[in-house]
C-alpha cells in the first residue's frame, strides 16, 4: 500500500516538531529550577510561579520568532518581559497588601530591589522589591539560552545562562535553607537529556573527511582520535584534581551574601528616642498618633504602644542598637514565655506629628499591613525605612503576653554571655549610685524583690516635673538622685526615672533595659502627654517584665536623706582612732604631724622637685628636637653634590608645606607642587595683611625657579652648579621662614620642634 504524499508530509512535520521540542523544554525546566531553589527562602510559592512563567515566556518568544531576523528578537522579548514584569509586580503588591499605584510600586522596587532582597528577613515576603530582580534575571537567562541553543545551535553553550542563574540562586540562599540536592540532580538530568536529543539536522551528518585521499584521510582521523584522547585525559585529570576539593566543600557552611549588605539603620534621633521625652513633656497637646482598636482586646483596657527598646548604655546615652531587616506582611513568630497568658490586639494607627522611622505598635507585632516595615526580632520593634509621614495609616496585629504574677516572687534572672548586653555597667559609675544599689540589694535578696525595691525607692523619694532638663548620663543621674532639692535635684521626667532604675538594676545584678512608648487612655488621639519611658527586667521563664518607678500623683515625696545617707570615703577627724603607740621616752618631744614622716622631705619639696624634673625633661626633649631638625636641614642643604643639595632644598619646601597644613602627594609634578606653594604663600600673605602685619617672602617666580632647578637636577644630572645649589637653599629657606612667620607665636614654636620632618619619608 502506497502512503499518500500528504500523509508523509504530515508525519515529517510531526517528527520535526518532536525533534524541536526537547531543547526548548529543557531550557524552560533549567530556568524554572532556579525559581524552585530560590523559593525555599520565601514565605510563599508566588516567586517560584513567577520565575517559571518568566522561563516559559522567554523561551517561547524566541521559538515563535525563530524565523525573524536575530536583531529583532531581543526587542520583542524585552517588550514581553516588561509586560510580564509589570504583571508580576502587580500580583506581588496585591499579595503583600501594599498601598499605592502600580507606577509608585514599580519605581520603588526598581530603586531598592537588590538591597531589600539581601536584607529581607527570612522567610522573605514575596513583594514587588523582592521578586523584581529574580523575575527579570530568569527572563534574560531564558532569552539568552534560547538564542544561543536554538538559533546558533550551540546547546551546551546555551546551558551557561541557566547554570549561572542556578548558581546565583544557590549563592543568595546560602546557609538559610537545606542543601538543594533534589533540584540539582534534576538540573543535571534535564541538561543531559537535552544534550542527548538528536538535533534538527535532516539526514545523516556529512563526513568531514569525505573526498580526501586515503593517506590524508587516515592522517586527519588519527589527529581527531589523538585530540579526543587528549581532551578526555584533560577532563579525567581535572575531575581527579577537583573532585576532592568539591567533596570537601559538601559539609562546609555556605557563605551568606547578606552579611555584606548593611541592613537599614535608624536615624540619630531614633537611635536614642529617650531624649525626646522632655520635649514631648513641654508640648503635651501635640497630636502624635490616632489609634483605633479594631479587634481582639478592644474592650480589655488600653495596652501600651511601644516605640523603641533601648538595650545599650555607655554611661552617656541609652541607644536602640537593633538590627532591622526588611520584613513582609507576616512577621516571624516567637514562642511566648511559659505559663504566660496571651491575647491578640489588632489596631489601626494613623501617624500625626510623630517623626523619625520608628513605627509604634503593641508588643509583640505579628502582622503589619499598609506600610513596608523592617523588623528586629530581638526587641520586637519595627521601623519604616522610608520614614514616617503625616497621614500614614497601617494596621498591626500583635500578641500581647501577660506573665503569671505568681511566678515573679521566686523567679531568677539569667546570666552569661547571652544577656551580657543588658547586664553591662559602663565604667565610671558614681560611687553614690553604687552604694545606693548595694543598699537596696542587701535588704532584698530575691531578684524581683530587688527590682521592686528600686521602683519603690524612686516612686517615694522623687518628683515628676515637665520642665526638668533632659539627659541620662552618669552625672545627670547622680544629680537627679542626690542633688539638692532646692537646687533642681530629685526631680525629673520619666526619662530620668526609667534610666535611673535601669542603671541601679544593673548595679544590683538585674538584666534591664529601657522602653519608650505611649500609654493612651483609649481609642482616639495619642498626644505627647501620653509618651513616657519605663524600665523592664528579664526573668527566667517569665520574660521581660515592665516596672513602674513613677511616683503617685497624690503622694508627697520624702527627702532622700531620710533613707539614704551616703557615707564618706574617709572617716571624719573626730572618728579617727587614737594612736596606740607608747608615748615618747623623751619628755617634751613633739609627735610627728599626721601623714608626714619625721625625717622625710616635706610635701612642698616633693611637689616642687617633681614639677621641676618634668620641666627639665620637657626642655631637654624640645632642645633635642630643635638640634635634630637643624642637623637635618644642614645635611640637606650643605651635604652632597649640587644636585643632591637642590633635591634637599626641594624636600625642605615640601616639608614646609606639610607643616603649614598643605601636604603634597608624591604623584604631583614639580610644576604642580610649585603652583600649590604659590597659592599657600598667597594665603599666608593675605592672612598676615588682614592682621595688620606684613610678611617678607619670596615671590612666585622664586618658587618656579626652585622647581626648574629640581627638574634640571633630575633630568640633567651633573649640570647644576654650586652657585645654583646655594641659590636653591636660599629660596627654600626664605619660603619656609615666610610660612613660619605667618603663624601664631605657639604655631611658630611648634613649627621649630615638630618631629614630623624627622620621620616623614624622604
């Protein structure tokens, strides 16, 4: 039976299609596998789907445009990529519930794609800025691979873009996910299948040695066999050499590229928001926020809204010291303390006059919508990297913990390196603070009793005033605690109360920190009067517990002297014990004065001798420096042949420029140094003329003459005469004297004894 020609043509077309499918399919799978690998650190499979769509679209566009000129394929594919990218950004923005139009979201993602991808908290939220770069990279890899493998017929070379994309995905993931063994095996298998597929060539491949004479054919085939054997040997040798190295890296921890990118940092105002308490206290009606509780504990009181947690203290300033990483809508959850009651609080917050980047929220936030945030898991606080703006509205859902009060009386406090940060007491703590902490700790053994005693002491002895100056350094706290009441001491804002509690607690062995936030009376506006600071103490098995050291409004504070009277370092004279020595055997012999030996030199003699010795030593050092400087100048200007003396004069000029605060680099030519010397000389003349004094100095031509002599000595050795060397010495000396005379009296003295020319490279 004869097969109709139409049937044969259809079968041929089907076979041709089947031969053309494997390589594009392999490229699509290879590019999509990068999305599978990268998606392991994302909180949702949206990124994997978007990268798979980019792989399919990029390869199919190249397949559909295979009959078009090669120069036209790239513009068509880039246009299709723009459409897919915009669709991806829109889907990601809707998934992350981000406000704003598509243009605003796209512009923000284009500006911040790379830093946010590498600083985002894991698992990464699929947002426009975290999907833009992977989607574009997947499309470009598919386009390049399809053009090289399908149009040029270089399948193996076409695998290079997907391989680089896959390696980049592995590098970005780093140690933040399990090893990608499965996807890697699939990648290798698909690549091998694509290479094993026969190409689209019709008929058998032509014999490269056809038409040659038998002798030449044999020689060519021998060379081909030899080249193949050599190539195989090289591959085997490389495998033998690299296999142990690769195998040794299997158990190594991958490098995390995120450590090379700086996370968002808070501004200086936000680094220490404690100093804002006094300003808010003076403007109590300033409207900072508007709060509306939308669910959860809406009818269960008004929870504190936390702005910042300050854990670091250096004796001068309390600082946030947090590391914020970009986070998505869902924040990482942490296990609550054992036996702690929890309830959910959902609030809608609208920003008013509050500035900075710290984002207020009830602790501990779990979900934020309406604002892009960065999160610090250690403190549970938020920032908005773009900064706060009036009218910003966001919703935050938090899990509020309520520790069991029955556990506090017996709870211990942690110790060790993990809490060293919140136990550290900087050097320089005033001794009265230490004695007060010791007094409160000695009478209260349990940690909670110690913390409660500190809070009670502060609440009973100090007064709250809105006009108290800000400051919480050691001297400020000492004045707040022990300063005279009629002189401004023993009163402050919540800043001083919280900071004093935290410092006294650390001196008493308690891990403490300071929190700044708001205590609104209910839904509605949160004003500056609602802002305050409070201390917290960390207890084992309970977590961070807030304390209230603020005095009660209806109680009059007791004087500090009633409960704490600092003991002086040395006992008063009336309490010095009587001497126990036997009386002198010689009647009428006078006892030596206290603090002085009977036969030793007096204190004035010792002090005078010490001061005199220091003056003599200083004078000797200065005289030595002057002598060494003069010796260096003589050796430069009078030693050696004329060319060396000209070079020494030039070094005197450059040293003078450096002493005058205008150093010149070794890469400048002599003419450039001369130009700078003329400019420095003109500035010195102008300064002296402005002070009413004249300066006697060489003019610019003299400096140019010295530069010309230096070039002559360098480019024509032996041509400089002794007269020219003497002329160079006079010019450099005049230039140095002019610059020196333009300085003040102490500046001229320092010029003479400055040790710099003795150690500067010559």
